[in-house]
């Protein structure tokens, strides 16, 4: 299953209040998943990457997540009015970081803030399979040691 399809299922589940309707939606989701995707989908629905008896955490604070999102927005945005480099020709994500902080403060939710900011950006991303997205998330979570924060942001 493509991760976008999975995310759309989760969005529908999030706004569903009827337990019977939730059960029907989950049944439909599990029928569409391949057998090897079901464990991964279950972990992701719980906000996890691995079973609870395994210890694997992102160890990314909200501030670090905002830095990564600012880097992404700077990379994707074609707005010529916002400088993307500083005087030393180094990538400068500070204006994007401020936009993210403002949107997060206004909306009270970082996920909603980045969703709103990405609406204005032309995404040409790949429609990746759920297992590939999961593998990338695990790779990010496994980064540790000196320089791991920068490596996580870049990934």
C-alpha cells in the first residue's frame, strides 16, 4: 500500500466518532494491506516504529523537528522573495523556521502548521510504499552519536 493511501485512512479514522464506522474503516484498511504490511501499519497507527518491547525512539524534540521542516520548506519553496542562503552562501532556513513557529503558535499543532505551509509548495514527491517510509523512519530513529541531530535533520 502507498503511504499516502494509509495516511488518508488515518485522517478518516481521526474524524470518525462511531465505533462501528471505525471498525468498518479499519476492516477495509486491513483488507487492502498486504500481509507483510500489517505489522508495520499497526505500529504506525500506535505512533510507534517497533513493538513496545523494543526500544527505538526518534529522540527529536519539537524544536529539532521544526528545524528539519524549515530545511524541507527551504528546499521545496520557489518563492524568490525569501532568501535561501546567508551572506556566506550557506543555506539559511531561519525565515522558514519563523514561518513554522508562527503557524504552530496560531494553530496549536505542528502537524497542522506544516500541512498548511506545504499547501503553498509544489510537491513533486514520490508516492512511496508504506514499508519504504517505515524503513526511512527507522533509519532516522537509529541515528545516534556525535552529529546525529544534523544527520536526522538531513534525512
